[in-house]
């Protein structure tokens, strides 16, 4: 098929490919009005996908069959074929005929025609056609413009037991509480517009996927999660079985939050008693949920990703290392975080050096770490009164 728009060359990782000729936005989710969707800002997202799949393939010790049902220009699937050792076959799909044509041209340019198959179908139809045993995938990467929720059911049908479902959500305004009704419609959860809303967004995304999977006796467990730029991203391992699904549901719950004194706590379970008043200051409490309150990262996968990254040469290497290092520090800490500048504003004190604050809390016997969700985010189990004393005496 002849392309109906001008193109230009782009490069990412080991791939050289054609994209629509247009001036890219410096940030944000890109434009859905382009003839074929491509957002250069998402290069970090694709870098992490390549890195995760390399680590997952190493852990799985098998060749992988991979699917990208919303491929756009095809770069993600092409990079999987070029850069991930254990990838056996990649299926890339897009309903847009111009996207499918461009993806096919890019596959040919990359020399991966034997490994990458291009199709042109509705994403849900394509995934559902791979729902029977023998035609399912080891890894499905759903990276839509907006919410991945419309593709959850069909993705679960097309995923092998032991496989991984990767989800991107770029609709951060609903997930972060700016449009709470939209979040409730799409994810079945109430968000909160708080200083730690990006972590809540990731946990709402995971919680929604876990609930959806449990309805068909499937358990999902996060292996790696990150929040970058304008999106949140989760990589979820899948297992079949009603008992496993029940155990995954036990990791759902709610967050109580006090907007006056900034205290917060978890309320485990899908039907907990939601408290009306803050035990710390007596003010009315608000809440977010249901959402995932379990761990967002697998320590084994993190360590394998660190090792794999050392063998890669990527444009955003410095940023990749920085995010992984931060996640490595926070991976064993509990849900939620405080923003130090917000606490200091509340208590009318100057913010101390962040490293000094971490060291002081650790000296007092409270594990503490930063978080990749926010540059001044503090993860600690220290009570608020002790935090106040440490900050005001610093």
C-alpha cells in the first residue's frame, strides 16, 4: 500500500524506521490526529519494555512469542525482534491501514520479516483470535492512547499461563483525581488528588487489572511498575486458578487520607470499614480505592534488569539507570509516600537535605527511602509526630 503522508527517518535502540514527518511535541501523550501514531517521548517506555522482556526471557529460560496489538509504526515490536535475545516471533497489529502499511515497510527495512508478522485488525478481534491453547502469547504489550482497560479481557484470553501482560495508561488526569468520575467509569476505583497521586494511579491500574482477571479465575502479580512523564506502566505476571485469583484479591484495599494533617493509612480488603474521622487530628477523612496495596516490584526481575542494562547501549541510559536505582531503593518499602516540601509547608520549617533526612530516620530505627514517583518523595513507616520532630529540629 502506498503511504498517504510524508515520512522521515528516526532511530531508537538498534532500529532505524520511518515515522510521519511532523514536528514532535516535547512532552505529553502525543497526538491522536497523526496519520500513524508515534510519540518520541515514549522512547523511555520502549527502552524499559525491551529491558524488561530481556530480563523476563532470561528468567523464563524459553523462547518467547510476543504480541503488540496496537503497534502504530511498529517500532516497539521491531525492537523486540532486534534487541531481545529469546524472542522467537513477534506479532504486530494495527487497525489503521496506513499504520499497518508503515509497520510492514519498517519491518522490511529492519530485516526482521522472518521474525515479525504484521496484521491489520481491530485489536480486540486480533487478540480474541489468539485465545485458544496453542496460539496464545508469552508476552502482550498494550500501549494505547489513553486507557488500556478496553483491551484487558481479550488480552487475558490471549495470554499463556506464566506469561506477562504489560499495560500503559496515559489518562493521568482521571487516575490522579482530576476527573474522578472518569476514573470510576474506566477503572472501577475512586482516585485522590494528593501529593502521592502517581503511585495511587499505578496502584489503581494494577488493582483494576487484578479485579478483571479474577472474574475468570486468573491471578495477576506485578513484576515491575514505573511512572514516567505522562503515564504509568505495569508488567503483570499471569497464573490460572481460582485459589490464586482469590489470593491476588487479598492484596487489594483502600487508602485513607487526611488533607489537613496529611496522615494516611491502608485499609486492606475489598470491603473494609472506611473511617470517617482522622485519628490524628479529628478531621474528615477521604479515601482512594479499591487499589493494589501489595508489592509493585519483583526483586528478582529488578536484579536481572540491572544486569541486562549493563550490556545495552541506549540513548536514555542515564535516565534508565536513575529510575532503576530509585526503584531498587523503594521496592521493599510500603505503599504511599510523603513529599518533604509539602510536610515542611504544613509545619512551617525549611526542608533539610534529603540525604540527611534519610540518614536521620534510619539512625532512629525507621527504614526510609526515596521514590521514583516524586523527586522529593519519602517512603517510611515512621509516625507523623516523629517526622515532624525530625524535620523541625533539622
